[in-house]
C-alpha cells in the first residue's frame, strides 16, 4: 500500500479501509471511550501522572490491539512496534538502527503467527476480517499480502497518535486561556486539534521519488530523484497561514494543514486518529482541571529523525468531581 501507485495502490487502500470506514468507526467508539475512561481511572486519584507513559502511549496501542484481536499483554510490544521509524530509519545511529530492526522483525513475526493461527477459521476480529476479505476477493489465502496490510494498520497509527496526545496537552498547558476555552466549550476541540496538528505535526517529513522531470520554485528536479516532503515546513507556510508560528485555534486556515499527508497517499488512519484524539481530550478536559506541569519537571522530546513528540510529560491536576 505504501510503496505502490494507482491503480494498484487504490486496490490495496480500499481493501484495508474496510476496517476504518464510517461504520467500523461507529463500532469502535464505545471501545475507545471505555479504554480512555479506564486509563484516566488508573491515575485520577493520584493528582499527578507522567502523561506519556501513563496515557498517551498506552491508548493508541490498546486501541490497535483491541481492533486486531490481540491481548492487552502485548501492550509493550505494540508500543515498541509503533516506534519503528520507517522513513527515518537510514538516519538513525547504528545502535538505534539495530533496535529498529529488532522491533520490525518482532512485529512481522508476531503478525505472521497471528494470521496463520486464524487462517483456517478466521474469528470476528481485525485480523480475521482481513483474512476473510482477502480470500473473498482473491479466491485463496495469501499470507504475505495479509501480513503486509496488517503491519501497516498496526504500526501506522500508534506512535503518531501518541505523540499528538502528548504535544496537544503540552500546547494547552502552556496556553492557559486556550485550555480554559476548550475545557468550557468542547466543540472547540476540533479546532484545537487541527491547530495542534499544524504546529506540531507528529510526522515532520516523508520521502518520495520523482516520477517525471519537474521544476519547483525555479529548481529543476529530474525523474528518479529522491526528495523529502516537509509537512512540518508546509504547515508554517506564510502564504497559507498568517503569522504561522503563532498557535491560534481561531484562524480560518487551520484545517489546511497537511499533517496527515496529501493526495492518494494521505494517512489511511486519519479518521481513527481523529476519533481517538477527540474522545481522549473530551474526557481529559471533562474529568481533570487545573492541569499543569509538575513543579521542577520539564517535558522531554524524543530523539527521532522524522517524528515529533514527547518522551515524558509530568503533570499535576485536580479531579473535577
């Protein structure tokens, strides 16, 4: 799916999208809400939490595992799978690159085993549905194909959504007036999320190969060249966003950000990510108040060539009731 163009890409994408279509999302909503409430319950009485490890990194991994039909005990593994750099891997230091390879191989092997175990009698979980859909379409079971599609779905949305949860909360904490407005009027969450995605795109760039000779900004780029598309830079284009470095949930152009990509290869998991983020912030801002950075603590960013996110975010708060 990620390495093909039309018409093949359209076939692969429409196949996987059947797990993320509007009906599927409606079915996922109660499950996501329950997971969000359980995670908040786990720390709300303490008045403080390290938000990344206590909530942001857990929620997307749990949602993904629940969708696929994997046990909760796989939480740590699925979190590690979400850290796979993909495009950024060639830019990692040697020891980090080795970690990347181990995580990738672990994911591939687990997914392969899970698919094989379900192949003869596919259950009604995400992996089982992929198997049924593939057999119905092609007439016979194709393990490599189902594995590849499942891997994209499992790894693609965990880390980016986790990063957006952490960065989004930090943006609110550092802007008390915006935090107050969004807490009092939850309909502003959609505007807040779009502006947060614009300012702190969880994926800063992606690679592409030029299909034909082209000239951009007076620069000739021959076919076959490799280029980086800078989503983080595009999101601060002053010809599109007035005063682009400012965080402004009232700007008219916020929705024009490209943090989910653009065109045929735009993020397949966009609807699911929006649903998770919306439910999470609705519940966090309903059940918690006076959210602040823990005194003496500073947020720590991850070390990554392509991702933008937090390693830790220690916060304090009071419960609303």
